[in-house]
């Protein structure tokens, strides 16, 4: 089953985590998870299924962990928006016939697969491609494999 991680789902998880019993949550190996709240021991029972593994998972996904995951996903999404804007700005800044990555990066003797320019610098180099798209492709090729 595929779950779409929407802003509303993240908010729901965060809100539920804020209302839950604070950690630490511990698998007591007796078929329940225990947590201490205001000097009281709270037990969460599970029924059926693979209790040992279920309890390990549930105790590992305590409210503090759920909140931290939601915060990290939100931060990474904001970073992605910012980096995308920066990349697009850079590509537009590099725009122009004189700034074609084919020439700027010295690929005259080893043109990349995505570069469809037919001319060479010796022929006057009149590229018909969109320089912004060319720079975006150049950036993807230059960083391929570095972040995977």
C-alpha cells in the first residue's frame, strides 16, 4: 500500500504525537508497551499479530520520534524548494549563446549525450537549444551519482 505524505497527514501525525504520552516508551516483553507519565506507569496492550515485533516498532515510534520525523520531512521539503529556485536562477544567469555549457565547460571534444547542438565553435556556434534547459541538464550530469 502506498501512502501519500501530504501536509495534512504530517500535521495530523504531529498533532497526535503532541497529545500522546511522552517518552520513553518501552517494550516490556509482557505483551504491552509501558510509559511513565507523572509518576504513573501507563501500559498499552496489543492484541494479536506478531506482538514482539509490533511492540518493538510501536515503542520505537514514540511521540518524540514521530515529531522529529515530521519536522525533518518539512525541513527537507523547504530545502528542496529553495535549492530548486537556486538552480533555476543559476540556469537563467548562465543563459545565452556565449554561456552554453558545451562551450563553457570545454566539452568541444567530448560532447554529452543530451547536447544536441550541431555546430562547433569553428562554425560560429549557433545553438538552437534553450540554454536554461542545457544548464539544468549539465548540472544533473555533473552531479550524477554524487548524492544517491
